[in-house]
C-alpha cells in the first residue's frame, strides 16, 4: 500500500478524541478522511479542529460514501456486539478499545463476524504498544529462545491505578448536543444482574492486566485462585509457569503504579508503565542478569523513544493495515480475556 491509509472514525467522544484521533492525525502514513458521530455539533467542531473534510451522522452513511482502508470505532464496549459486526461488513480492518465486549456471547458474535469479513479486528490493548512493552517482549522472547538466563519461572503484574487521565482530556472538544439514543448488547445470560455488573466492572478496569499477562507469558494461562478480598488473581500457564495479578493492594489517588516482572532462573525483565493518557512518555524497562560462576551481575535500562503507548498503538494499527506487521491483539485472542475474567469471577464470587 503506497498511498496514505484512509481512516474513518466512528465516535469522537472523550476517548475518541484524546486517546485516538489526536494521535492518528499525527501519523504521516495515514489520513483521517471522515468522522461518523451522531452528535453533529460535536462532530463539526472536532472536524474543524483537526482538519477532517467529511462529517456524517451515522457509520452507515460514512461507509457508503467513503473509500476507507480502516475504521477506528471508539465506542462503549457494552455495545460492541451491536456495532462491530456492522462495521466489519465494510470489509476493512476495524479498531476498537478494550475489552472485546461485555459478555462472552457478544464476544462470540464479534469473532464470528470478523472471521466472515475476511479482515481483522484489532482490540486496543495499548499497553502492548508502549515502547517499553515492545522492547521487553522482544527481549523476553530472545531470552526464552537462547536460554541465556535459564527457564522462565514466574510472572507478576502489579496494578494500583490513580489518575489515569493525567491531563489527557485538557484539549477535549465539548458540545451541548443531547445524548444520542444507542442500542446496547443484552446482558450475559449466565449471570444475574449483580454478577453481570461485577463482570462488566472487572473487564472494564482489569482486562488490560489479564491481556498483558498472556502477552508476556507468550502462551495461554488459566485462573487457579482468587482471594476473598479481590486483591489477588493466581494463574498457571500451559507450560506450568505460575503467574499473579495484584489488584490494587494499596490505594493511589494521583500516582499511577503499574509494573510487570518476568522472572527467569538467572535474572528478570521488569516493566513500569505510565498512566494511559500521559503524553510523550513511554514506560521503562529494567533487565537484570546474574549468570553466576563468578561473573559480575548486571542491571541495565534502555533509553526508549519519547512516544507514548496510544500514539504507538495508532502507528501499529496503520502498519497492520499496510501488512507490515500483525495486529497487536485481534478479536480471537481478546475473546480469551473474557473467558479468563469469567473464570476469575466464578472463583472469586462463586457466580
């Protein structure tokens, strides 16, 4: 694909604008050619700010009138089962925020639609696109292949989220449009209202860590234990590696505390990640090696480019559209996150 990738946006609310649109308009390899937004005052103001030529009231109108190479749909995930299959009928790659959906049934519907479409649906797990995670993942895979630090022994993720916005909405465009009437996915059929609300809350907040765990392990894992206070998830990978996710064991109101430790017999790779909407700030990586046999242990931290995860994610979606890389996480894998979350809820609350 030699020409610029033509992107259409479906929804330009707070995340649509500040997590995605303002990053896509800075990527030289693509151009945002149209917005579909039911709130027409908002759509026109956003289009004027970012120099986007076309505005439509619905995604159906945009798809019918524009030649698109990809669609970014920043929608609430509890309506993904309604809208994503419609977007996939356009036959071009679709990007949505995490999680895949608010229930296993809606997730199955989306996966089926993606397979029938002949294209891909990339789910926005932006932590995979942080330069720190990308660097660490490549090093982890290299260490597993070389055996330099022995076998992988343990993976731990700690998350205590504080101010996730980090002034990321400071340039948000507002309007006085009335709230649009939207169609929503039905609630999960295997849960009562209270259990379903717990599930939606969990996949909204913790699904990033659930997904990052599989990414770092490089293989599937199953939940084996959930403590009663809801602070600890313990799993085991297919090859027998123990893995844990610590779910806000202490409070943070401003600071963002999120780290991942991938341990080997003779060292580790550690990642620290910033708040999701912190601009121009990647995470950090620390690599510790202790070969033994009198060799001096080492600890190093690479200098990473000043690119934050949301912008790198936009770049990665464009590259995937052009066929230069695989999507960072597609609907099929994202569906596995919904299954992990469902098993955790069963162990935690017995529902």
